[in-house]
C-alpha cells in the first residue's frame, strides 16, 4: 500500500511519454526484465515519468503484467496509449506498437512547436499595436477633440461615430489583454491534447481550452478526424492480420483513436456481433465512421481480404493527414502575418488619419 505522504499521481506529459515509450520499446525488444529496465530508465527521465514508473513498478512487483500495470495507471495516460499497448500485447508485436506511438507523438510535438513559432511574430505585432492603440486613445484623440471644440466645429457623423468608438474602447480596452492571456493559458494548458480527440476522461475545462487554443487553425478538426480514421483502419488491419476476432479488433482499433464516440459505437457493434447479428446490420451502429469505410467492412466479398483493405484505407487517410499538415505549416504563418499586419494598418488608417481628415474638412468649410 502506498504511503499517504507519497505525491499524488499526475498526468505524464507528451514529451515524457515519448521518452518513456522509447525506453519501454527498447526493453521489450532486447528482453530486459521490466522491473530492472524501468528502474534504470527512471534515472534519466523527467519527474512526471519517475512518479509514473514508481507506481508501475509497484504493480509489476505485485505480479501484474505490463498490460495490467498500465491499465491500473490509465488515468495518467492517454487512452490511445493504453489501447495501443493492449493491442500490441494481443498481437505479440508490442515493440512495433510502441514505436508507432513514439513516431506519432513526436510528429505532434514538432507540428505544435512549428505553430507556436509561427505565432510569435504576430503576437509581438499585436502587443505593439495594443500599446499604440492606448496612446492614440488616451493621448492623440483627446487632443483632436480639444481642437474640434476650440474651433467650435460642428461634428459630422464620422466624428460622432469615432468619438463613440473611442469612448467604448476607453472603457473596455482591458478585455484585449484578458483575451490574450486566455489564449496563452489555453495554448499552454492544452499542449498534451494537440491533434487528439476528446477522450472519455477529459475534463470540460481541458476540452474548452483545446477548442480555444486550436479551434482557429484551418482544417484542424478535419485533420483530427482523418487521423482518427487512419489510426482506426491501420490498427484494425494489423489486428485482423494476426487473426484477432473481428469484434475485438474493431473495439481495440477504435480505442486507439481516443475518440469517445467511436469507442462507444464500436462497443455496441461488438455486442451485436457477439449476439450473432451480421456485419451489415451491426456496422450501421458506427455512425462516426465514414460511409466509405462502412461499405468496405459490410461487403461480403471483402471479408477474406479485410486486413489488406483496411491497410490500404489507412494509407489513403495517412496521405490526407500529411497533406493537411503541410498545408497548415505553409498557410498559417503567412496568413497570420497578412491578417494581423494588414488589419492593424487598416485600423490605424481609419482611427488616426480619418479624424485629421474630418477636422481639416470642417476647417475648410466652417459654415457646414
């Protein structure tokens, strides 16, 4: 039994999980005993990994298998990782399963890092623009209003609109840094859920932070869905190739996506299959799956070739995912600079030069 003064379990970060995953894969591949290997690995891993390894070692020393030990600590891990280990053990190909997760995890981290770097320059521009807007609002525009009153000029519709706009901004400008801090917090808080579906045990706050942090990225939701379909098809094909029963293969493949809707739907499909219902009727419960994949699974002529068919479907979706990732990498940095810099230029043209123009017009036509 653990002492009460032991630190509480905490989620393992994506970076730490990738490092731990590499260590586990190497241990399994070389046949090193897990307890000995984990103790040695803990010396070089981060604090959150060490805490997780301590709990994992305790379970293994109590006689649990790796599958059971990981399942007991599942709250600290993405459900996709737990499902991947279960699938790898069922196939007898755990090292390959762990290696595939590591490559995916590092690809996620690299893309997020690139997006973060693309945000730095627009963020600096926005901060400078915000400081200048305060200078315009509290220094320049009041002087223009004073000049307007000094010359006893009659306000035009444009000047009245600008005065109302600056009055509103003077009262609510604090919302801009608040929104910026909320975006920064969301980006930091949701770093582990980038390019992942909302999992069954994910809190509402974390889901909200993920939507705020990444919802603005073009094609982000489509990218996550395509990754789900690619993962599902790839794992289903591999599991079926090792003669894992169809019902178990579909559930394990769905669990590897982390998509809670897909997992629940395929559990229903598995129940129907185990009750003797045909694949045509059962697969209709998986509404989260595209009709194309459903038709491939339902076709009686495909049943003997499902592993190859699912592998080919996975290849198609993997190509889509790679194309979308490249598109995001190329479009987001350029788009942000154009929108931010262009938007700020237009705003300053309207809010700074327009009042000058209006005052000059009124001075040139004092009778108006």
